[in-house]
């Protein structure tokens, strides 16, 4: 006999949900995570523990919010995952309420239906009350200490060891206060100032102190101490202290032009870091990361190498700092763990340099890379294949040019909806800030004015195919530019109208690319039976595509993605020569690629050896069986065993890795 529990949702919202339940198949609500069975916490609990014992399954298979960073099946994961359906229903209600107040009742109903039917996907819609991601400045910690601990008021750190502990403590708090990345891009710059103070402290005594603690009697011992501190930090940042997963952190290393621009802003205890020290700390950190990867397949922090461009009419776009490029190319040979960001020095702002243009705060993406003290408040992803299918049907007798026109018209409306959704969330977050529920804002670590309303998209490649275009051909490439240009133009209009920053992102789509394809299949919008939609301009599993194709298409379209995109250059075997890695980066830069990674398949055998090679049957070191393979699911290394079923069974087996990068 059913047990009916009272609820206080508005009658209009209840009527809407009931109408949609009658209109759409029940499987759609299962994919959305708000099916009646999922809202029954007793049923969900039993299913969770049954599922965890099924051979070959992953936690991602049984969560309404799949994430390959979640590997555990313990009670912590249980307590985090099982309530999500109830939280999602409540969050959708709050979106609906906020949209009714901010826009109209009709728009509120339209958004909820578009979310459930899969025309769009509100990222992390199970929690409207937390912002998406932010790239913090660790300079704030160095100057202010930590003041968000409630009972404690922790003063600014005086030593390197204390700084790193406070960064760890801050990360615990910040990662649990947001839904996405906790960017710590400038961390190594701040660390370098504390290393300077250790080196300065010796004076004539020949003894080096980290504040009061002796760390050595020569500079070699100082650098051993620094490396030990950095290694400890890497391990700590991979600990699962963000609910049931490790925090999604990002750290950047910078070339000389970027450092020359950034360092004057980082005055700590009377001086800015010495540029030579920063370069040495960055190199030491990369060595530590390689050393850790040789033992353990750590995921975080995502490490972004920031390279500035030197552009002239004769030579085009080229890397400005060849020495830095050579260094990072050498560090990236063994495990390919670096993500590369390439841009003008003006594209990364320091923590205290603001921009007057509302829509030009600086570069930022979902991986936490970019300028400091900016981020994304929320992301709303548009399902391009579904919209293309509708446009095609509306213009069936008129050809692909008419279908493209129809798609662009519908995109204008959908971008408006995306903006309205993010503005509704902004209003909700403002209320949370005023109530004291998000103290990182009131304490100055975050700034709502510096968070983009992000319109995301997925499945551009499939959408073009539906319309009869091939993105590899000139006509298809121009169609892609028109689609992206339409979204950017409408984003710009909404930014002016609302007075808030907007950007456009090709989303990583770890979960959304799968769910949207499955929803479309249920509703007859996916006759090709795509298992998932592409999160890159050329799908990673596409036949007849090589590295040069990927670089060419990415270079043509990357600049349209003001909120970021990533290009995986998958290489089947380790690149052995630094000149080859360097040439690959140079070619990507010259082609206009902004953010990319040279990606390996990293294998671990039963004896713990870490080696590189796609589909390697045995370990080349000891000949024992390969037990685990790690590669970028979207932009960070994860175990392929922890991917959702669609990514394990379709994405990974079919990904193309290229044998020769020479």
C-alpha cells in the first residue's frame, strides 16, 4: 500500500509535473532522475546496494549524476548519491519558482519541459543553491589567512608549510561550496614567494629556515624540502574529501611573458616573487607530478601549461617563449598529463586587474584553467542534434540551407532560455549570499559579478550531419561557424540586457552527452542510435580522421568558444623525442588551437608498473596482466573502469589513438 508523504510544492508545479508524466515515457523521468521509484528513498537504497555487487558495474551506472571521479561504493558515497533525486526535484522546483518571478510563468513551464525532454540540460541541476566553478586566487590566503572556519580566524601564513596547509584547508571548504572546479591557477606563483623567503632567511648563517623550522644547510636541501611539500600537496588534493570524490582542482604553470605580466601583482610581505624562483618551483612541481604518476595514477590537480603567443604578419601565430616550451614538452613526454592553454598575454588577468567590458573578464573553462578570480555561475547545455532534427523536419522539402536557417532561428530562442535559466540561478544565489549561506562571497574570495552565465553546447558534429553537412568540408565548416556565431551573438545581446557576463562553452559532457542521446532515442530523435554525442568538434571515435584534421578543425572553431573547449590529440604510444612533442604544440598554436592535450592511455599492471600504450595486453616491464587503464574521460585522467556504461562500452573501445605523431 503506498505511503503518501505531504509536500508543499506550488499546485502549478505539481500540475506541470503530472502533465509531463502523462505526455512523456516513464524512462525519460528515470534518465532525468526524478522517477517515482527514484524518489522512494527506501527503494533507491536497496537498489544502490544491489547494484554495487553487480560484476563490471561502476558507481556512475547507478547515479543520476554520473561522474568518473567517483569510484567508491562505501557509505559516504551512499549518503551522497541516494538523496540526489529528492534534491533534484526540489532544485527544479526552485528553478521554476525563480523563473516565474524573473521572467514569466510560461517560460518557467517551457524550461522544465525542455529539461525533462532533453532539448537542454541544466548542468548539476540537482543543486541550484551552489555556484558551478571558480578560479580562486591563493594570494588572498597569503594576505588574509582563512576566515570562513566559523569558530576560527586563521591568520595569514608565515611559512611555506603553513601556506600549503591553509591551501588544503581552503580547498576542502571551497570544493564543497561549489559544484565544479576549484581553480588554484596561481598557486605556484604564491608558493614561490615563500620559497624566496626561505632562501633569503639564511643570510650569512648558512642555515635555511621555513619561518622557525630549519629545512637545511644548503640550497640543495631547501629544494628537497620544497619538493617534499609539493608531493604531499598532490597526494592531499587527490584525497576524497569533497563528499564522495576528490576535489576538481587546477594548477597552472606560466611562460616568461605571462609571468612578467602577472608577478608585479603578487606582493607578499613586501615583495613579489623572483621570476627565477617561480620558474624553478614550476619545474620542481612538474617533476613531482611525474614522480607521483610513476607510482599512483593521480587525477588532480589538472595541470595547465600557459603559453603566450607572439603574432606577426610574416610568421603568423608562434610560441613566444621557446625555452619554456622545451621544458614543458620534456616534462610531458612520460605520461602526457599536461593540458596546454595558448593565448595572448591579455587573455589571462591577474587577481586584481578587472576589465571594463562585462563580457571580457578573461579566459575561463570548466577545467578550472584561466584567469584568477573568475568562473562560471551555471552552465546550461543545448542539445544541438535534437534542435537540428526539428529544423530538418520543418524544412524537409527545402534543402540543408533552409534547415540551417531554421536551426539558427531556434538557437536564438534556446540561448535566451539558457540565459534566463542562469539568471534565475543568479537571483537564487544572491539570496543565499544575503542569508550568509555562501560566505566565500562576503569574505571576498568569490565575486558574483565575475562569474559567467555559460551557455554550453554538445553534439555539433552530429547536428551538422543531420543537416547534411560534414564539418571537415569547407561548406560544413562555414555552417559550424554560423551556428556558433549565432549563439555568441545572442549571448552578447543577453549580456547587455541583463548586465551580466555570458560565454559559450563546448561542454565536457561526461554525463550530458550520454543522457541527451538516450532521451532523443526514446523520443524518436535519434534514428542513428548514437550512444552518446560528441564533446569535441570531431568525435574521438570518428573513422578517417588524423591528428592534423583535429588540429585544423579545432583551430578554425576554438575562438568561438569563449568559455572553452578541449581537443584531445590521442597518441597510441609514448612520444620519445622532445622535438616531436614541441613540434606538435607549435603546430597547434600556429593553427589557432586554444586548449588541448596530448593524450595517452596509461596502463597499470598487477605489479604496479605504470606504462603507456592503447590496448596493451601485458605490461612491457614485467609481462604481467594489465589491470587498469587511465586516460582523459573529458579533460582529466580517470580509470576507464569508473566510466559510465555508454562510455565504457562505446566511447573507450572505439576511440582512435594515432600511432605516429612524428
